[in-house]
C-alpha cells in the first residue's frame, strides 16, 4: 500500500486517506530538446505524514464544506526544500486572485517534517491541499497531483518559481479566450541568486534554455519543437487532457539521477501529437530562482550530459560516438582557452550532450546479450 493524504477546507472531517497509486504509462514520443530544470540536492527517502491542515477563508469552499466548481488547480511538487517552498507559496498568496475559485495542491515527495510545517503556515491565506507521495521521483509526484486535482485547468509551478501578480488571472483569461487550446505556456525569467559569475553573465544568451528561460512576446500557438515548448516551472494544461498523458517515471528528477528531466516536455509533445493545441501566455510570469550551485560549468555539463543520455542513439556504433564525443570535447576545451564565454558555452553544451549519448550507448551495449556496435 502506498498511502497518500489530502486535507481540504473548512468542513473537512479530517485527513482523507488515499491508498491507490496514480496510473502511470502511456506512449510518449522521443524528446527532441532538453533543459528541464533538475535539482542537485541530496534526497531523503523519509516521508512524514499524515498531516491535518485547518485552513480558514479558503476560496472555493461554501458554507458547510461543499466545494464550488474550481477553474484552476495550482500544482507544486516539492522535495525537502522548505525555504524555497515558503517563498513560492508567499508569492502565490500575494498574487491577484482570479475571478473563479481555485485550489493550491502541494505534493510533498518523500519529504521531511519541515516541508509540512511550512505548508501549514499558508493554510489561513491559500486554498491549500497537501498531499504526500512516498515514492521518490518528480513524475510520481506530478501524477499524484493529477490524481488529486479538482480544477478544470492544472497550472504547474516549480517550488523555486515565484509567480508574478497577474499569473492566475492571465491563465484564467487565456483559457476563456482560447477555449479550443489545451496547453498554455508562461514566461520564465531567471533570477540568479548572489548574481551570476562574469563568464555566465557574458554568455547567458547562449545558455538560457539550460535554465528553462522562456520569453514569449505574443499569444501565439507553439509547436513543441526546440525552444517553442513550455517548461515545467510554469505551464498549464486542461485537466481532462493531462489525465490522458501521465508523466513517465523513467523521466524527471529522481534519486538515482538528480539531473534527469523532460517529463513535462514528453507530456506536452504527446498531447500535441494527439491533435491538441498549445498557446503562449506572456502575461503569466514567474521568476525562476537559480542558486549558486547551478551557476557553474560543472553543473551545466552534468545537466546537458543528462539530456544526451535520454537522447541515446541506439543504432550508432560506440566507436563512432566516442570519436564524436572526443572531437566536441576538444573543440570546447580549445575554445575555453581562447574565446569569450559567448563563443565557448555553446561548445560546452554540444560536448556534454555528446558525452551523455556515448554514456547511454555504452550502457545499452553492456546490457545487450550479444553486444554490437563496439
């Protein structure tokens, strides 16, 4: 049994136990780009719960505990980052309220007690739902949020994303004006804690995608190719469509691969391939906090090589991939000594991706009963 729990607004009889697992599966097309925002934090597998919240003045709750129709579910998955979660919820509490009722679901993914203590503080000021997902991994946590969601639209936020004042209203308006669209992508702006080092500031335009930056300027339709794809720090999807495309536990951050990602991109592309449409919402803005540990060449390398691993090329021989990886690495190191950051950073990304593809191919060959391609 994998127990989860939720606690909802006034009139709740207490903690609502959940015993079944969220459904996982479905066909996901291959990724064509990366740069989801992985977190390199030590993971703790303990999960403390259940926790009972006693929210007051909760939007969307009628007298007697009956729940009104909810337009938006704001979903935040978190793992042992209580300080960031507190900042995220504080920004949400300060944001302009939409016209329709909404809820905020926080999924504590294999968390320590301090995560629940932070969430409790916001129960009086937000329509808060707290759920636990004991299975470590972001995709498991996302699937738990989908299971618990009661709004027509799920707005996905990372726990290190601080919403702008107009985000909730922007998504509400977009869903009404563009009623035929199923997916919506917002603006993601980087905020480098303590300021980026000089080399990163000089070459930031070349690596913005690594930090999940998105700067749409019009409410145009996106095609899911390359940079024309929303990221998990800030996007929304109609709940009925989201439930058709569960998140793949083989993707997304998890204990055995802190740099893995792409689970939200895979879902978005699967929905687009099935005929659903997506649209940018420039007015739905978040500031994405980038801590100093993610402002290093080593972090960029690890992040991009993780992308290379999910872009494995099963038909190419290991020897050819090794030669290509060596060539890209040499070009990067040579440029690193001679050129400004804006010119060597793209080469760093290419070298790291090539190294990741080589690593994945070698692992696949080692698992094969009759090794080929050596």
